C-alpha cells in the first residue's frame, strides 16, 4: 500500500457498504462518528447481571431497524452466536426488543391480540435478516467458531456478528495459560471482522475488583464525586483483549442506579 492507493480507500469509505452501523444511542453514535465501523472488534465490558447480553441484543435490533438518510431500511443482516443460556432465549429476547412486547409475556405466553400482531409483524419483517446459531457445547473453541461462521457466511452474508461471549471460548492450540488463550480467541474474533467486512461484538467480564468499585452509594444531598466507570484494565485478562479491540464500551451501574433502573454507557476506547 502506498499513498497512490489513497483514492481507492477514500472511495471505499464513501461507499455505503463501509459506512458505520449506528448503535441507536444518539450521543454514543456522535462520539463514534456515526456508529461502529466495519472491520472492527467491539468489546462490551460489564460486571455480572448488569445486562451485557441484553445490551448486545439491543445493538443487533438497532442494526436490523437502521435506515438511511431517506428513511429506507439498510437491510443489515445480524448473526448472533450465544455460548450460554437457554436455546430459545436469544430469539425470544430479539422478538421482545423488536416488537416492544415484554419478555415476561413472551415466555409466559400471555399475549394480547395486539401483541400477537406485533410479534407477527416482526417475524415477517426480520426473519430473513436475523440468524441465531446456538453453540453451547462444552469447550467450544475459537477455531470451531471461525469454521462455523465461514460456513454460515456462504448462505447468510451478515453485516453484524455478535458472540456472547468470547471469554467462554477455548483454543485448540496448546497454550501457556488463560491469558494466551484469550489472545488467540480475541485475535480470531478481530480477524473475522476483517475477513467478512463486518462489525464483531463480544461482551467481556469485568474483574472482581472492577465490579466492587461499582458497588457504592452516593449521598445525593452532597456534591457528587465522579461516578465510577470500568476501564480497559478492568477487563478480566485485560491486556490482550484491550489491545486487539477497536472499540471498548463499558456498562456501569452503582447500587443506587441499579435500584433506579439506570445504566451508564462509557466509551473507553475508539481506535478510529
């Protein structure tokens, strides 16, 4: 590559296929210059039971609903690969998010006629653009996942790949410990984003120390100090994961915010 190639890259950047995919959070999209760029690994950092999976499902739903400047749907395709949980859970949560029907009503089957119609509309509109591939086998490796994604891409050219979540993957290669394994796993996820010109998103778990920093309460009658935010160093096995991630976003929630149903989104890293 030389500067003579610059015209080609500028033209590609202007092409709709390489435009960023909006997150649906206006302030975040502004900071990201439109959203997540393709060929990027995005990690979502949070503690236990904060809502990493639901946040990722929301991102996928926003991609499915994304429209251009003329209001036309962008027709993005989303591939979601859960590595834990129930096999029907992810598709049910997507249905809830896309239709604005409470998840509890979906799993209990207590839907009103209007809610059933909304679910039917979602099925008709998004069935061909959302694929959930459950890979919940014990000891699933990054090599197996990459091979499976390659087979899927032959028939389903996705724009958005969500792996929930990468730290549950192993590596077939002999490794020197968990840190080296995570290096192989997240380098593999980053490679998928480049190979298929897509956005790859994976939640990551915060360390115990990082989670404990969130478990605080504030006296609202006194001047507030800065609310705690999770940083790259709070990622479990942080160094290699942070290094290969193009974007790192942390989800933050103090004890007070948990009671109030509030979540703070912090943009920790933006390589571009």
